[in-house]
C-alpha cells in the first residue's frame, strides 16, 4: 500500500477524535492485519470574534465602545463596514479606534485611524522625519478645496508655534493631493517639537502635522559630493551645497529653485549627452569656487 492515496469523507467525522482503519485482501483471499491511525480533528486555531466596538478620541473602557455589527464565526474584521456616528464631533482632526474581543474573552490590540471633520481642510505630512538642518524636506498634503490655489508650507518655531513661521516653499495646484519641496533652514535651533502646516491662498489654514525632529547632521565640508538624478533633483527649493572637495552633478534644477554649488577644488556639471545636469527655465543656478569657511 506504499504511495497509495485516497480521500476520507470528512462529513462522517466527529468534532473530536476518530480512528482510521486500513486493511487489504490478496489474490488468495487472505486479509491483512488492520492498520489503525488516530485522527484528531482540531478546532480552528483562530478563535471567533464575539464583539467589536469603536470609539472616538477618548477610550470609554473595554466593552463600553460603540458596537460594530459582526457575523457569527468570523475571525477577522477585514472587510467589515460600519456607520460612523460623527454628528457630535467638532471640526478638526480626530482619532478613530477599533478593537474586538474573541470567544476566549481576549481583547485585540486597538487599531487607530486619523479622521478629519472640517470643510474645507488641508492635511499635511512631512518627510523625512527626523530631518537634518539645511536638508531637503517634502511636504505632501491632501485637501478637499475645489479650484486652483497657491499652497505654501511653513515650519513653526522650536516650540511648535506658528507665530514666527518660516516658509519652506509653495506650489500652485488644483489637485486633491500635492507635494511641496523645500529646505529646512540651517540656522534654526535643533529641536524635536517643530511642526509643519500648509496654508492656501484662499485663506484656509491647514491642520498642523505631527512633531518634526530637526537635528544637527554631519556637513559636506570634507566629502566629495555626487548629485544624481532623480534622487538629488531640486524642485522649488533653495539649496547650497558646499564642500572643500569636488562636486559632480548630473541632477536637475527645476521650478523656482535657487541652487548654489561651492567647491574648493572643482565643480563638474556632466550633461551625459543631454540626460545629465539640467537647469530648467525659471530656476536659478550658481557655481562658485570656494569651500567651507
């Protein structure tokens, strides 16, 4: 019977332990000894969900959230839809929390999603974070504002206040999602409590981002600088690259960028048959001999 396969009709099995018996008869009419195997019909290792709930902003305690209807026997909330009662929410940014309890009485980890109640709104996020002082930063934002407006990104002071905000750049856009490319000023204090926000030319002030960490990083003074497209392309940014060593560039300077390369040795702007270093109309570029002071 080696390598002989057959199917067991699972409909006759119990939910506990069953026993499988196998025997054969040869051409002389003799039966073999019976081979027995124990079958342990294990239950689903993932327990079923018996309760799901959500709450907004403040945790009311386990079991005290707003009920989410579920189907008996399901083991995940993937694909589950529910109506969110947001009528009592104030305008602004809120946190939606969802959790579930299984048939063993254990509560899941709480899932969190940011939601917005405000019309109109601008919600921004900045990367990288942390970011080096004097380095490039990308501020992506979403908005439900209809029409073409100028959107400008600002960084707060080191305490997170926008009283003396500093512009990081701007873009004219009619899209619901856009990105502003800017540069963190190299003169601001290093802190982990900066914030970013985007404002539009029609007077809408965006929701502030989570905290941005601005730190001191190793400068380029004693390093050979190599700038390559597309990672080192500049769009609507003010950038100065300075080194006591050489600078080689095959990147693109575009939009309203103001870019300066300063080297104490030499600056090589390699066109690479038209596919390399390029300064597009509207951008300003300067190459200077002179390294770090």
